[in-house]
């Protein structure tokens, strides 16, 4: 067995079975597990998906939200056991893969149009 085949077998075992379909520009709720001492709880992070990058079990996505007027971004590994579930709230209509221009915008200018099907 080749080294790359061994690595692919290990990585494929770490993938989640079901991953919801979401794209850049969508508004999502990410339910993340947080461990505080010996207790574990789930915290919800709701915001707009700025980017998705990587592939296989290394795939990550970045979510941005406004918290008390301050922009907060968090990058999550898609197949991490710490990400309990991802809920898509709104579909966004965007024309690019990375929405870095939203970082400089505030209020209504930072909105993404909703995709209507």
C-alpha cells in the first residue's frame, strides 16, 4: 500500500456521514460544542458564510456575524466532532466564492440578497 492510500483511508474514516448542503452567502446556525472544565454545552453561532475552502476532512468554512456592533468571524472545520450540526436559515445570492468585501461594510450594506427559487 502506498503512503497516500493509507492517508486517504484514515481521512475517509473521519468524514461525517451527513453534511448539510450550504454555500457561500448563506445564513447558517452552527451548533458548536464547548467544554468548560468538566462540563460540555452547545453554543449557537449564527451568521453569513464568507468562504469555504479545502476538501475531504480538511474542509473549513468561515462564518461572520455582528455582535454588539463588532464583526466576529469564526472558522469551523466541517467534519469536526465539535460541530454538532449546521442549520441553513437563508440562501444567499452571491457571484463570488469568497465574500471578503463584507468585512469593510456595516449595517444594511453588509446584507446579502436572498436567493429565491
